[in-house]
C-alpha cells in the first residue's frame, strides 16, 4: 500500500492486543521431562530424611542450628528445578510460615533451564508441612487440593539443600578477595559488600542487620554504610574487615561472617570500569551552539566533568549531590568529561551540531574516577534518580533518558541479576526512564591459537585473521560476559562496534597495531558478550566504539600468541573533550574507545530521536506519559538495528553448529557478538 506523505509515520494511539500463545498452540515449548518418583526418592530421600530426623529430635526447632547439615531457623532452603517454576510462588502461599525470597532462572547449559527458588523456612511448622507434602507425593504421586504446583516441583526437582557458606561466597568473588588480601598484613582492612536476606517486615530486617553488625564488630570490623531498598528487596551493608577475617570468609568457614544465616551474599566492593584517553591535542573550535534549552531530558550519571571546558560549559547542569567534586582533581576528570562530550557533540572526528538542550549531570564517581569509597553504588544510583525525579525539590523532573557508561569490574553476569540491574529495571518502570547501559569492556590479554608468531598474525589475510579472532573469542566467551548492570531487562545495553569516523590520513599514521577485523562489521574484541538474563539478547545493539586494534604481547614462545586491546589514538578512536593538558589551559581534546563511549553515542542518538518526535508531533508527543515516551525511544533506537549480512554469514560458517535444526543455536552465536545489530 502506498503511504500518504501528508501523514506521520508513527501512530501514537495503541493498537489491538495480540492473542496470547496457548499451551496447545503450534510453537508452544513442551514441558520439561519429569523425573521418576522412584529415582527421586533414592536421590533426594536422604536429604528429606535428615531434615525429618532433626525435626523429630527437636519438634520446636530450637536446636536446629547445632546440626550444620540441617536447616536452621532463618536459613534459606534452595530448590533447584528442571523447567519452569512459574506457579511455585503460588504454592508457597499454601504453606504457613514460608516466605519466598528470590527466584532466578540460570542457564549454565543451552539445553536445560535451571530455575532456583530460595525459601526461608523460619520454624518447624513450615518444615513439617514440606516434609508432609514430600512424603505424600512419594507414596502416591498426588497431593491435596491447592498443592498441585508442589507436585510439579517434586517431579522436576534436581536438588534440595540448605543455603550455606559456599552459596554466600561465590567462586568468582572468592578469587577477587584472595587477590586483594595476597601479601597484606592480618590487620589491614578490606572493604566488603554484604547483602542480607531481605525480610519484608522491617523488624525482621532490623534484627538481621543487628546480628550482622554484632558479628562484624566481633571480628574487629566496622560498618561504613548501609542501604535497605524495599522496591528491589535489597538490604546490604558496606563493611571493612581485617584481612584475617577475610581469610576465614574465603575459606567459607562456618565460624566466619559467611556462616551467618542472615547473610545472602558476600562480595568485594564494587569497582568502576575505567576509560582511556590518549593522544592529547589542542582544542579545535566547535560548531555554533545557538540557544540552549535548560529543560533537560537527558541525565549523565558519571564522573565529575570539567564543567568549564569550552566544549561543555554552556551545555552542562552539574548537581553534586554526593559532594564528590572537591576531591576530584581537574586533571583526573577524564570519564565524565569524555562521556559528556560524546553526548553533546558526538565523535569530534566529524562535525555535528550539538544537542539543543542542556544535559543534567550528577557525579557518581569521585577521586580518580572511582566509585565513592564510603557508599554502596546501588544506593548512590538510587538516591541520584530519586532526587532528580521525585525529591522534595525535583531537580530534573523531565529527564527520561539516563546514560550509565559505568559498570562493576568485580561483577560479571553469571545468570543471577545484580541488585544494580534490578534497581534500574524498577526505576525505569516507576519513573518512565530509558536507561542506556554499557555492556562492559574485558581488557585483559587472550590467546589466539591459530597463530604462533606476531609475524604470522600481522601477515595473515583479512579473512584468516578475522576467523582466528572470532574463534579465539568464542572459545573464552564464558570469561567475557556482561558487567553489571549490563544485564538490565528494561534498559538498553550497548556494545562497542568496531568503527569510528577517523580520517584515512590519521588511520595511515596510526601506531603499528593490528586491525583484528579488517573485513567484518562486528563488535570490538574487548566488548563484553551476551546473552543476558534468561537468555535475553544482549547487548541490545552496537554503537561506534572506535576501531580497536590489537597488540601482540606474547609471540614465538613455543605456543600461541597472546594479544591485548591497543590504546585509543588519533588513528583509532573517538575524539572527545579532555581535562587540560597544561597550566593555564581550560581544556584540550583526546581520543577514547570502548563500550562507555558507544553508550554515550547511543544516548545522543536517543536524544535526537526525541527531538525529531517533538518536532513532528509537538505537544501530542510531549504530553504522553514518560513511560510511553521512553518506550517509543527504546523501540525506535533498536528497531532499525540489523545484522550485517557478511558478519552473520561469517560467524555462522565458523561457529555453527552445522546441520538441520541448528538455526536457533547459530543465531545465538551471532547475537553474542552483535546483539540485534
């Protein structure tokens, strides 16, 4: 049908809802296979029997703590289930005293979803009910009215265990803590984030925190900060403990903080991802600013910017809610300055008009572009958004785009959503905000098995070099997952596309690093890979993050070469405002790269989409609820994304799997590298 050019392309009225897919509809996924009752009884019967024995010894449940293999009061019971447990929460309501704490879907293998439900069993009555249900099911395969979901759980139950020290201190967190204490004295203090089991009742939550506080003091530690955010069921403290106490936590000793029933997780303090800027050069004049609106629709939560920089001074509204500006040396204000520059002006390798509105900047990085040492970053982000949109005196009530070119280097996504990602999802829903989040950069060196010398790597054909890099990265994809909060569901996660607008002359003058993908339109070698929560496509899209070259760090040692991402520069980088490079200068320019830069480019694009919709629809668009406008921006930003045909075919040929019926797995491999495109 020929469209009418006199009518707008975007319809603002809602359409008719689509019918829901029913169980008997073609394409509806089959239920997971059930375990046989007999085999379940043999495998899990001893676990239930131990619980029954403990209960028989002490019907009141008062002595359960003395049995380390049993379920103590206030302890979590972990159900690992094959298949979906959508109805499990309804079953919980039928068991007096049970409280559902969390439900996560983990995907350690592509063939078997493994949901996990965490339950509090606070007393013997609730435990007796579970045992009664298990015994009845094992005997007859049936349960009473209202307990059918429990039957489905028992059918597909892989494991049942009490939550313990090994759950509270995950392997990756344990490794980081071990690195932090290596070579340190026993009295040296180390910062920890300790997340408590969230209790909906404030009195129960206060009791848990009091127990933790007493234990921290008993181990000669102190609490630095605390946060309880009911919206996302988050209750945590930032504490400092001596190395000797950290060592006991690393060993997962029952006598350590890791043995407390009230503790959910123990993790190292969050550490901010960094950006590099290289090749300082004199400031060049920017395009004319024109009149700027002070009614900001975009907020930048980042480091303290050089607000007086000639490229930024008219464009920024800086509100230092957390008092971070005084401690941030001007020469160290790299991250916030670079991200603000990219949002306002884009890549200054090419001339673009600046945004027509000022942007609202709230520093959340302090000295040396690090997270505040005395605050939980989840609480910092929460307070910043609430103050901006919902405080007693909202400072930026019309902001609907928030740029978060940040991530936690200590938290890679491993199936369970981080509190930070959960917070963004909740705030996006409450306020109608589109969060744009960086996927994260994995900057360590890695092996390229196809080449044994740097000469062979540099001299390879473009096709051979690209193939070797794709296969090398695919082989270590488990180590290159998203950094928190990149697994956000409501937000958009942005990866770095291996491209920029560097001129051919500057490219020719670049340092002699190797272009990894001379023929492919794909993500940077350092850009974190998907998928996201419950197998969601992540990153959502790629934006230019500069053409990232590689340098060979190990060659000719009798094995494979090892390569590392090269630094940005005028031959391969996005040109941005930078702190002054000498005395008496207000500012200079330099080059950067990576997913932080790509996210800022995406935020700038979202702003320009908003400008275009405002110009086309005027008040009809502006009077839409923020949630609707944010959803429109999200859709219009991602909808045009497309897989580059050559890249998709290249990855499909290399990684497969080949054969009929493998299309979905082939697509999964492509999505890991390019998202939706």
